[in-house]
C-alpha cells in the first residue's frame, strides 16, 4: 500500500532514523547502508563486481565499504570456487539482525510522524 507523506515528513523521518542509527552505534555511511540493503533485500549471489556496477562506483570503493562492514560482522566474503576472480558477499546473522533492527527503527519513527 502506498505511503503518502509530505517532503518535510520524509526529511524528518530520514533525520530521525539516521539520528537513531548514530545513537545506536550503527553509524554506517549512506554508501555502506546502500550496499548492506542490496545484499539483504535482493536475491543473491552478490559480488564485488556486481555491487560496484549497481552503485556506479569502482570495485575498490565497494571493497573499502565491505572491509568496514566485515569488521562489524555485517557481511562476510569468500572466493567463488567456480570463477576464482569473483568474490561472493555473504549475509551473516549479525547483519540480518542489524537490517531487521533498521526496519524496526524506520517503522517506529514513521508511526511518530505528525499526520
């Protein structure tokens, strides 16, 4: 079902969600969040090459983001056994819980928007 909110409400929601993320310590960049949500919301497999193409950035940019997310155990990487040039990005339990928590935060903040 479509959600109809004004621009000011959208910005308030974005602000409040990002503020919550900072307070929770889940202080990821917009690029990192875009990569994380792509991995968890879109059908795998995900590769560094594929993520770079989707985001319109270079592979080293994706690799740096994945390095940070890997240290937080949000994702893991492994070499593709079929094509060793590819690096497969894998979901983790910690990452799945973080994405679920993000969804809960967005839902809770959206309910608080003035009507």
